[in-house]
C-alpha cells in the first residue's frame, strides 16, 4: 500500500522565519527607516493576511507606495532569501526511495509559493503540491489535503501523515482530514486544542519518525467458502 506524507512548506521545509528576518533588514535599509525598524517588522508579523501587515507597515513608516506594491515586492524578493532546513532534499529523497509519496500543502499566493518550490528544488523532490490561492481552499480545510493527495496520485487515508509547524493549520487540518498528524515544534510547548499524534523538534527528527513507521499491511482477501470454491470437475 502507498504511504503518503503531506508537508507544510513555510517553517516546516523552509526557514521562512530566517528569510523574513533577512528581508526586514533589507527593507529597513532600502527605505532608510529608523534603527529599530527591522525589529519592529519582525515583531509586527504575527500571522494573518499579508495585505493587512503591509497596511500597518505603510502607516507606521508613512510610506508612499500602495499596499499592493509593497506586498508584491515582498512576494518577489522572499523566495530569493528563503533556505531549506539542513538535509531537507536528502531526507525527502530517502522517504521516496523507501516507498513514500511526498506532497506539499501550503497557504499563500501562487507566485510566492511556487517560486520558493522552484528556487529550493522542492518542486522536483515531491510527487505533488497544493497552493491555497491557486485552488480556492486554505488549511485547515480538509479538502485541500485531499486535493493534495490526489495531486500526488493517491487518496488520503487514516494511515497517512500531515506534517507541519502550525497547530491551527497543519495539526487541526490533519485531524479534520482524518489523518495522522506530526507537529514540528521548533522547541515550543503545545499550546491548546487536540494534540498531534507525534511531535518532532525539527524536520530531521520528523523524517526519522516517518522512516521508522512500519508499512501499512494490505488487507488479506479471505479464501472462498468451500461451498463457493470452483469444482475440479466442473
């Protein structure tokens, strides 16, 4: 039976937090913002829609560029700054070599997220992917995980795994989809809500947990009842 692992992208396979910090430093320097501007940008980015974030940025620093332009510039730049966590391509390749199908499920805009997949080489390291804005679904909606499984050439089952760093998007979404969940904690404590099936501190540990999973056993087909067995003389 095919085993499937659906991974989140940002802060699961890629170090988006590190990339954002590098972007914040560049942005502050390019716009000649105050010395503490980069720290403010990092502190202000606490999730939620990016257009709302850039509306705050524009107001805070009295910028003349429209919010849409600031956000578009960010989406063009961040894929150039993002990096994979160490060993990500090797580890995903090892899982695929062991018979796993690997997919990526990510919320975000197609131009931004697809550029990350291409630049990091992930696009060639997985069997399929699903970007929320391209399909009109967002995590934790279970339908996006089912669609990602279909894009990987299979169907989502209770034996499959959904892996990510977000309790509210990846773990809750995995539970909604009826699959097993693996939370990448980055050394955080579990906050609240239905807990994951397994927890890993980082991507390498998560892949190790998956690699130790026994392969699901195919359901045996019982032999025919004697009364239904074909006659040797018939």
